[in-house]
C-alpha cells in the first residue's frame, strides 16, 4: 500500500486528515513488515 507523505489526501480518503493519514500509514507499515500476517487497526 502507498503511504501518505507530505500532503493530505482528498476528502473522504484515509489520508484526508493528519490523524487518518498516520493511522493508514501505521496499518500499511505493519502489513508490509509482517508480510500481511499481522493487521493493525489504530483508533483514529
């Protein structure tokens, strides 16, 4: 999954807010590092 970086995403996306983008990035990193075996659902 792509990560949100230097800008927020469009309204309605997982990166529309700062907290949402951090939560989405955390989830994507956990899935990537675990090969998809571990899921992380941060509370945004």
